[in-house]
C-alpha cells in the first residue's frame, strides 16, 4: 500500500516514519500497559488495549491511493502462489536475505527472547530485562532515522552487514553481563535492525513490479518469521542439555555465518538504491 500512497522519491522517508511510529508505539504501549495493569488491573488494561485497536481501524478510511491494481479475473490462489514464487525465486537478493533472516530470527527472536527472561530471573531481574528490551526499541528508532539521513547506493548491502550486530547482545547475554552493558548491546542491535528495515522495504518497493509486490511480501514474511517458533521451541530443550551460554554462543555464530553467506551474494552487493532507481521488472 505504501507505494500507492506516496510518490516514489518519498518511499524511503515514508518507510522510515512508519517504522519510527511502530517502534515508538511499542515503547509507549509497554509503558502504558504497565501503568494500566498496576492501577486498574490486567483485565481492564486489555479492555483499553482492545479499544485502541477499535479506534485505529477507522483511520484506514482516510488513506487515499493514487491508483488501484487490476487483477486478472481468471487467476486463483494457487496461480497467485506460483506467480509469487517465480518472482521471489528469480531474484537472488530477495531469497538470500530471507534465508539469512530465517536463521537470524530463529537465533535472536526465538532463542534470545526465550532464554533472556530465564537468565534475567537468575541475575539482574525482570525489571532489568524490560529496560534492556526497551533499549533495543530505542535503537530501532535511531536506526530508522539513520536510514533516512544516511543514504548509499549500496545501502541494502550495508544493511545486511549491520544486522549481524545482533550477535553482540547474544554474546553479552551468554556472559550474563551487567544491565548497562546489555542495554548498550541491544541498542546497537536495534540500530542495525532499524536501518535494515527501512532499506529492505525501500528495495522491495522499487525493484519489484507493483502487481507482484504483495506476493513477494508474503513469501518474505513466511520465510523470515517461520523460524521464530522453531527457535522458541528448541531454546528450552537445548539449554537444558547444553546450557544457556553454549546455546547463546551457538546462536551468535549462526547469525554471523548467515550474514557472511548473504554478503557473498553478488546481487546483494550490486543492488543499486541510488536516486535514479525506479520500479522495474529487471531480475537480478
């Protein structure tokens, strides 16, 4: 929807501001959630949360798009899936990054977010863990602004490298570092994720045909996030057998290896996100 609502030259800024709004809302929402839970109770807190969703839904009626895509009437869902798969697999820079994030999401969003609270309970406490996670959200906001202000023709390649910074807090967590050190590590990881999120969205929107974009997004989401529950399910049994530190260090190594593998993909290194890039059908 974003490419239909803003001019092509404003796509990067639009993606950056969307990310900033999402992550700022995460920080504010977590704070308000704590206040509501402590004052009116969790039940009423969830009721207020539901009202927030109800209030947000009508805002979509104010969105105006420049044009609508005409879909072929003789297509079906299986044909759409096949067409989307062809577009997805034809671009090595797309599937290589999705493969990278399959591993990163399993290691970071899966393993770390399961073992983190367990380690916090035995050391610096849940309050400290909440502050640490909030530091990552702040880093995500900073990274989004960084992507808006700092532009490079090879910014997707730079983003692919920067996401490997999430290995830093994983290693620090395995060492059960102090809360302040972990805050710094998670903040750094957030900056890398924030920068990448903007340039990834911008790259897809400018290099994928508009009528195929939603289908490629679907495979991106499925491939990137399918590993999160796998990481969550595997974290506990592996930690019980090998120990928290060993599992976390293995996760950090997996992140680095996935990033190195993706960085060797020529299409990622050569993808040009300069100001002259326009939507095209070119396959890399």
